[in-house]
C-alpha cells in the first residue's frame, strides 16, 4: 500500500482534529505511534536515540513517513523529570524547549511528561492479559498503586485514587540511596563506592547497574572477566545458563524486590506494585521463579503486610502509549470541553442523512439542551420528526435516545466547547448570550494555542526601545488603536493614533529610525494603510502588524502578530477579531512592563518607588 493511502486511512480517525502523535522517549530508544481512536495506535515505530542529534531531528524523521498527515496535537513521555517549559535529559545530552519544539513541528498542542508518570496513567486501564502476576496477594479496590521499572535508569511513580478519577506522582524515587540487604549486596555497594560517593538505587537496579553488579560479583568471586552488556548478561543467564550471569540476574531481581517492597510500604500500595521498563519483561516466565517475590515479602514484622500486596510485570507492548494518550486526552478535554462522543458526532456528521445532520448540529450547538429536553422538543428544535431523532442515535451505535443521553451525559465535562455555535432567530436572550460568550472564549482558546511567541518577543523588544510609537488603524480596528495608545502612553513612550486615511501617509513620512508603527487591520488589505506602511518603512521606522498572517500588510511588516480568526468584516461587523486584537495589545503591554530596557527607562523618568507603583498599574502583574 502506498504511503499516501496509509495516511489517508490514518486521517479517518475518531478524533475531529485528526490523529495524535504519541512518543515514549527513553535514553536509548524512542517509540512512536499515531493514535487514531481511544486505544488505537497505528504506525508504531522504534528509533535509536544515538542516530539523532536532538529530539526535533528524531521527531521529523518519524513524521517524514507521514508528510501528508495534518497533526494538531502531540504528547511525549521522556525519561526525565519535567518541570516547566525547558527539559534537560538526565541520561542523554539533549535539552529543549517544549514550546520551541511545538512551533518547529507546527503543532497546536505539545505535552511533555515524565515517562513513568505516563506509565502510571496507563495502569488503571490495563487488562489481566496485559500483566503477569508474580506471587500472591489481591489488589484492594480504590487503593494506591505503585509502579517502577528498570531500563537505562530506574523509573518510579504511583497512582492515587480520587473522587473523580486518579492522579499520578511525579516521583524521582530511583535516586534514593541504595540499601543492601545481605553481605553480597554490601560488597557490590562497596565496589560502586570506588566510583561514586553517592550510590542511588538507580545506579544498580538498571541496565548499566546490572553491568556493575556483574563486575562486582566477578571481583568478589575472584574471576577475571571481560565486560558484558546487560543484554549479554541476560542471554548468558537465560540461554547459556552461565553460573556467574545467573548469579548476577538473581541478585538483580532480589534487589528489585527490595526496592519494590520499600515503595509498597511507603505508598501503602494495596492496589499492587507494577513492574515496567525495558529489562524485566524480557526475562519472561523466569522472573516469576526469581528471588524477586521472596525478597519483596522479606520485611520482618511487615512480612504479612506485604504478602497481601500483589506484584505484576507489565507484559503488553508500549504501555506508556496508553498513559500518555490519556494525559493528552484529559488535557484537551479540560482545556476545550472536547470529549470523545462530541468529537464522534462532529466527525461522522457528514455521513448522516440531511435530517439526521440537523439533529447532530443541535447536539453540537446546544448539548445541555439535548440532555434535558424530551424527544418531542428535540425534534421540534432540530426541525425533524421524532423517528429521525431515534435514527440519529442508532446511526451512532446507540439503542435509542435514552441510551445516547446516558453516554452523552457521562462524557460532558461542563467546560466550554471549542467550536462555533450560530445564533438563531428563535434563540432566547439566555441562549444567544451563552453562544456569544462561548464563541468568544472558544476563539480565545484556539488563539492562545496558535500564538507565535518569537514574534511577540520581537514586537516587545521593538516597542520597549522605541523613541515613538504610532498606531495606524481604520474602521472597526480604530478602537484597538486607541486602547493601545492609552496603555503605551503610560510607559512614557511618545504615542499617537491615526485613523484618518488622509493623515496616515503624512504622519508616516515624518517618522525616523527607532520609531515604531503598530498597524492594525482585520483584512490587511486597505490601500491607504498599505501606502502608509510603505512610507514608514522608507523613513526607517519598524512596523508591527496585527492582522491576518497571509495578508499584504503582514508581508510588509517587520513583525506580524497574526490574528487568523475567520470573520468577514466586509459583510459583518467584526466582533471576535477585535477581542483578539485587544488581547495582543494587553500581551504587549505586560511584556513591555516586564522588559528590563523599559524598566530602566521608567526609572530614568521617575523615582524608583514611583516606578514600582507604575508597574503595578498592569493588573496581570503580582506585587
């Protein structure tokens, strides 16, 4: 099958905004997939991290096989602590900004989470066929779950049940001090101490750690051996039955049992302890006969406590995909109000009959009304017959309206959907008010995810050092220009606003280098505005355009702050675009207030105490 045909099939997803890119990136290997529906992962591929210079190069390599796909959302699980935008990987010399990667790939959403947080999120959804239980014990319902797994490092996390779901722990428990349980493990610790003053659990219970254990036991046993990789040690034990390799593997599993028991008693993990990572699943059935479970229960007075806690090996391939997909889905649902059933209605709408499409449109525009109204009122509002409402429900796979409402109610979150709801003549004041607000908030959320931060940085830098700022706008955009003039004047920057077509070019010809024009236009095509911008650039001034990214005005500007909301201002009075333009003015104002150059200029004009109070005029800033 040709790649274009494969991509065409991938585009037929249960998600209204197309397939979602998922990745589980370790220190050695990275696994990728495209999620086309809940639990459906296509185009799974494993890449070696050593083959790429950075994370963007690796992501582009995977996506090069799917150039015809349009991807909007992605989530990456990385073997690293994740806090804030900047990620510096522990076991690989890669570092990156999440937002820069998002922009480089042209995504609306990019989440980066710890790999064991993602693995923990997958646990509640795993089936018995995805697991191998080791030893006895039964999981207690609604109880804490522990998860750990040796790979290049040692990941540790936990799952804590809550009233409406569960939360995961962003733990770095692999870096706790290693605690030996017998003389042999103490000898291994002493061997490691020769290299490191602090020996963490991860140093020994990991792939590289298994190699340290091999060298330490060989030295303890008086044997001269060549260095082996962890894969060679496992093959030597499980395939060749080499006595030294077998002793190493037994010691490794015992250590893992002790670490698992420590996690269990720390968390009170009566929901079970789950073992993931890249090493233990490769041991297969042998692991069940290893010293792991015996060491897990060897806790003195707490032996009976631990005997009740079950332990499992996660055997399903790529379990982190399930977790990172859940995290991405929850993020999108929490941000936009999207849910799988609403997406399904929207995605399958074109496959319905024209009458059923009217029911679908009513569901998308007024979901709460559909939930609360009887079938007669739903049919009347959709302008269809009652049997059509039933056929609509059955077309989506439900038994009828009651079944549809039950599933639909459980999937709604109460958040605002990111979609446009058309106001109808028959709408009440309550309904039209809700639609106007919902449409505006939806547009703002979409606008937020598409912001070009680099352009904003450039615009803030230009205004902060400007000798003079002039706002050029005509028609509906004039109110935005006046708002900008009012705000920027407070920063002691000489500021003026022009909206008369006869004055625009005259004013522009008087500008000098170091001056800045902020030109605002929905269409970006007004001849008088374009002529004035040409004059301003010829005079040496910089131009910041707040307009559509593909407009002539955007092409003439030094910096374009794009507002790509579709609104025909030639036919309709522009409303939402004006709000988005005002938001950009607010963002610039806050950015200028925080800019160090502007802070210096303010101090030059006023005493420092007064300058501080002036900064507090910006409501978004703290004290």
